[in-house]
């Protein structure tokens, strides 16, 4: 794995997990929680801001 993704959890995450920033840490790093639709947490990891992308959930036209 490249150094760009050294923060990534070493375990495989299940599909359809929702990432959520839960805390801002020092140095442009965020604690991000990965949970399922019922709220069960699968991973909590620190991720640098430059590795984040904005995800928006909403209705999709058919």
C-alpha cells in the first residue's frame, strides 16, 4: 500500500458503510467513523484532510 493511504484501516471494510467525521484533530487530521445504516461502528480512524472527499446522500431520480 502506498504511503498516501497509510492511514487506511488494515481490515477490509464492508460495502455500504457510511463515513462520518466525528472529531477534528490537530494538524488537519480528522477522526472518521465508518458505520452501517443501523449505526453499528466498524472502524474509527484518523484521516488527513487531503485524503477526504465530500459525500452527499440524497434522492436519486429514476
